[in-house]
């Protein structure tokens, strides 16, 4: 059966349904669905913020605000408009831009939702800070031409669709695809990987 896993034990056959997609989870109004969505993306989103802010506390605040914003506006998510991750990172990008413009996280959303500022322990601070440490891929991306680096980061790291990037960059989808392809090819070459 496609999409299902089957396990057998003694006289029982247990069929496990596949986990729902993000696009199926967001329209649901129950807390468990949003919790699953949160658990799938919190680590990557924290890494996204810490790489951009270089401030683990601000990253934790922005991550919390992004998920609070997503929870408050999940009824507006439309699967036909694009993947749920693109929607989530769209909220994240706005929160980051707001924070950078003002120099601090937006406290109004936390107050409105009754959320307190996150106080991190030293261990949590170190763990979040570690998510932003440059890895081999990030170091290789930094070597790319700016247009390729931007396209690879947006499509591969931030999981934004080619069409969206083409509109934002005011170019064709084919050009964006070519930048991503050439950027990944250069990175593979620098790593000594042949395709």
C-alpha cells in the first residue's frame, strides 16, 4: 500500500497512516496539529534566525514571535498559494526585517498573546548559538558569486519556490534555476564531488 507502513507482530498486523503534510496540518484548528507543525520546523527556524542575527536571544524571540504570528493567522494560510514552509518563512522574514529596522524584537505581539520574554539557560543559549555556526555548506556558499549565493540560499536553505524568487528578483524562473544549478555545481566541485 502506497504511503502506509505495515508492521507485523505475532497475530497482529498494524497499519500506520503516514503523518499529515504541513499543508494538511495548518488549516486544522486543534492544538496538536499546530504542535506537530511547530516541532517539525522550530529547529530550522531557530537556525535561520541565529545565522542572520548572530544573537541567540533575539533569534529565540523572533522564532517565538514567528510561530505566534503563524498560530494567530493560520486560518489565512492557503495551500494553493505555496508550501507551508514558504508561508512560515515569509512570516519569519517580516519579523526579522521589523526587528532589524527597530533594532529589537517586536514586543507587542508577545504582550497581545500574553507571552513572556524567553529566558535562556546557558545550555540553551549555547545550543541555539551552535545552530548558527558556519558549516561546510555555508562556507562554500560564501564563495559563490552573489547572485548564485542568493538563489541557493533562498531556494535550498529557505525552501522558497523558483517562481516566487523569480518575481522577487524580477527575472525569469529559468534564470533563477540556472543560478541555483550553477551554484550547487560549483559547491560540489569545491567539495570534490563528481556528479
